[in-house]
């Protein structure tokens, strides 16, 4: 029984070796491929443009994008301590302003209600009349003092 198994194993091994041998590369007699020339600044990359042309155009493109973004978002770095402190104070003042603005009641609460106009005018009139009377009294006292002199 061991004999047929050995024969079957040997046949399978022979088949595998035949396939592996078919995959091996046979040495060619052709001369080796020449190495490409080294990459220099005068190497033509594409569209008859040299490498330094392509690098320069790409650098200008990136620089223009950076400048545009800095102008749009105003991301200039302050240069002096005074500028840094001034910006800090501006931010602090703006925060205080927004905090106070949030405490202001809505406009509809600030407007007068039509039914209450008469009451407020009466109070204002009474205050105005009192002020006028005080002024008249002061003028009279001043005249009396002038008359006494």
C-alpha cells in the first residue's frame, strides 16, 4: 500500500516542479538597458519646459495662494509688543461690548405702550413745572438781592 502512495506523491511533486520551472526566467543575451540620464535642472519635464521652469511656476502658484489667504483672513503676525498689547485690549473691549449688548432688553420692551403715554407725560409735565417754578424763585431772589444792594 505504501508503494502507490509513494508513486502518487512523486507524480504530484514532479508536476509542481514542472510548473515552477516554467516560471523561471531564462537569461537573455540582449544588452542591458541603458540607465536614464541623471535628473538636472536642465532636464525637460513636459511641454518643452525644463525642471526649473516647472518648479518656479509651482512656487509662484503656492505663494499666490498663501498671499491671497493671508489677505482674506488678515493673519498678519504682530511685530512689536505694543501691537500685541493693543490687539489684546481690542479683543477685551469687544468682548465687554458684546457682553453688555446681551444685557440690553429687546426693542419691543424699550418702546412705550400707547396707553401709558398720558401718565408719563403728566409726570414729565409735573417735573417740568416744578423746575420752572424753582427757576422763577431763583430769579426773584436774585432781583431782591440786587434791589437790596
